[in-house]
C-alpha cells in the first residue's frame, strides 16, 4: 500500500513546455513529438495535392517555397525536442545543433532518432532540473507509430537495395552477352586450305 508520501506528486516533475529548451523530455515523449512532426508534414503535403489537384504544378514555385518554410519550422521544432532529450541524460545542449542537421539525411535521421529513443534519461533531478512528468497513453501510441514508420522505411530501403543489386547483376550479364556477340562478329571465319594443284 502506497502512502501519500510515497505517491509521486506533480511537484516532483518539471512542467511540460514543449517549445522551451529549458525542460527535459523522456524517450517515449520524444518519440511521440517526432511522430507528430512527421504526421504534420505528411498531412500538409497531402493536403496540398488534394486541394490544388491539377493546379499543383501551376503553383509549383509557391508550394516549393511554402514547403521549404514548413520544413525549416519543423526542423527548428525537432532541434528543440532533441535539445530537451540531450538534457534528460545530462548531455550538453549544444550537441543538439549537429544532431538536428543530421536529420536532413534519411540514414542519419534514423540513426539519431534511434539513439535518442534508446538512451535512457537520468532518474530524478539532474543539473538541468526535475524529471519530466509520466507519459500519457497517447504518447505511448505515437511512439509505437514512429517505430512502425521507421521499420517500414528500413524494410523499403532494404528491398530497394536488393532490387538495385539484382538490376546490376542483370546489366552485367547482358553486357557480357553483348561482348561475346561482338567478339564473335569480329572474328573472321576460318578459311579452308586450298588444294595443291601440282
């Protein structure tokens, strides 16, 4: 039986402030926030195609500019969440800058998100303050969505690599066959010896 003294109270945790670097976030909440960013990007881009339809390419320059601004905003939000995750395990906050830039490449994106989703935070207060509050069920669901999305992308990348390897093998075989045909065409036919007329 837990006494009132043993029960964690809200005063033991830092208040949630998603867009403030001063707080900390744990692994599950970090994954939930990153999933929200990805879903926002997908919904907005899909909405552009749905709303503009055939006129999408007529406003191509405008949509590209809008998407670049959107990506910059989402990248800044991702950097804030990464900084809060670094603070959770007592790492220097400035490391969030190169880590955020690594998100621009698909491979390093998966690597950074994976590492920050695995490294545990410090139990209790650390030099950056009190621990974050417990995760909600929504955070857990969104975290599982991120895991599924990353696993799906890894599977697609593996499949694409295997297909590309098969394409290279087929192209190499075709090139060898063409080389054999060209060599056979360039080789002069063997001449029969002339009979001796003596």
